[in-house]
C-alpha cells in the first residue's frame, strides 16, 4: 500500500498538524510521497510553488554553512548526495573533505569530499558573469589543457600514443577575404592598459621545434622575428636556427630588415650573401636537350651525330633565369650546334648558332679551344649572351 501526504499551507495550526502527520508516517516506516502545496505528489517529495502570486517567494533553501564550519564536520558514505550551500570558501590549506571548497556556492557530498555543483568557469567577455550561451564571446584566466590534466602553458595539447589527428590544429575558411586564414602575433612593450613602443631587438614572435633527444626535451630548431627599429620605424627581420641553436646563438640564416638574405652571414650586404660554398644544378648531356627550371650548368662533350640542338624555354616565362653552357670540341661542331631560338649578343646580329655566339666573346675571333662556355640570361622578352 502506498500512502500520500499533502501539505497545503493556509494556517499555522493546519500546517503543524500536517507536518506532524508527515513525521508520524515516516516514523511508522510507511512508504509514502510528500507533497507541499499539492494534493497529488508525483515523487517522494513534490514541491509546488505559487508562481502567479508575486508576494509569495518560491524556492527551496538548502542548509547554509561556511566552508570553515563544514570543515569541522565529518560526513560518511551514508551522507552521499547531501546538499549544502556554502556561504564563504574554506580557508587555506584546503584539505580532507573540503579540499575543493574554494568558492561560495552549492556543494554536494560524493561520499569522499564536497564537490561544487556545476559552475561555469568561462566568463562573458568584458564582464565577470558566467557564460550561458554557446554564441557568447568568452574568456577565463587559467591555462587550458586538452587531454592534459596539468597544463603548464596557456594552451596545452597532449597526444599520448593516439593517431595523428589528436594534436593537429585545423583552420578551415570559406571567405572572399584576401588574408584569411591567419595566425597573428602581437607584441607590445608596457601593459595592456598602457602599451608602449618596442625597443630594438624586441621579440615579435617565434616558433620553437622541440624534440626528445639525449634523454631530455631540447629546442632543435626555431624561427624568430625581431623588431629592428627605433620605436617609430616599422622594421623587422626573420631569423632561422637549426641543430639545437637558441636565440642567444647566431642564426644559420637571416632575412634582414632591408630584405637581404644572409646564409651563415649575420650582416648581408647584398640581396643574397653566402658565407660558404654554393652548389648549383649540373647536368651532362650527350646530344640535343631541352633546358628547364631545374637546370643551370650544362656540359656537352663529344660530337653527336647530326648536330646538336639546345631548346630554350620561352624567355617571357622566366625573367632573370640564367644558364651556363659548356660544349666540348665546339670547333668540330661549328654550325651544327644551335639553340632553338635566337640569342642577342654584343657586336653580333642575334643568332641561334652556338659556335658564333661563343666566338663573339673570344679574343682570337673564335672559340679559344676545343671546349668553350657561355652564359645566357632572359630579360623577360629575349635571351641575351652576357659572358663566357
């Protein structure tokens, strides 16, 4: 048999009688349901408010207690699920059952400790109010960990032996904008409230590549950008480091504020400055061939049957491209060695005859030996013979 108890509050005397009835029913271990302001309770305890009566304040108030008062009590597993409202946080050190009681709010007992009921850590941008919609701009002041319980950085992502997608960052953009997507680094001196101009050599941003080697995590490569001005000029550089270099060492390559690129050269004086040896593409041919963007130095030895034709790319498609061409036994080839198109040479009508072009740069009126070389370059319209 199931019993129901209804508490309908109208007069104090009637309330006391009904409350007494509830107590008697409970003490008699009768399985019942209690309704407050309802005659037909739908659960063990069913409380109905008075939403249409402004003078009656609806609600249920849990026991109110301070964190320090709660510290003095010892709850057991029998109190699992108990609810209290903590009016002020417990005082440090937080330990034992109040180890998580660091804020005011509703707490429930999980059988071991008091746990704050769901409280939004994210705040609405520009306020201290908790976010409540997924369309709001939000922030928080702590570090964020993704699969990382103790993030030591503002954002820490850990992939612990999972597939490659677990630590990827993907940006997918559908836009007619000309500068999206983008990573933007912003660097200021001073404070957010009072920003100041940067000093020379201040860091603008950096990318560090670390790897576990020699039983430790080490910086193996890096790309840095530094401010190279006086606080008002808009000048910067890019520095490239490899093989366990740090920002205190000299970079392996630098693109300076003038646009000069230095390889093993800290102060490049030209568009390209290389402190060391240089390697260029080199190809040996034995007959006719077509030059491409992958070629530079070409060497042809011997006399191919039927002559030799070197096909050049359209000069309008490769402005500034250079080729260095050496042909052995050029005297024997003579007119049998040609380009696919004419080449302009000093004091000589444009021709495609390689022997004539080489002879034009020789002191004796012809190639100086059984082998000679020439350098040609495109100006975006024609090919020019510029040197031996």
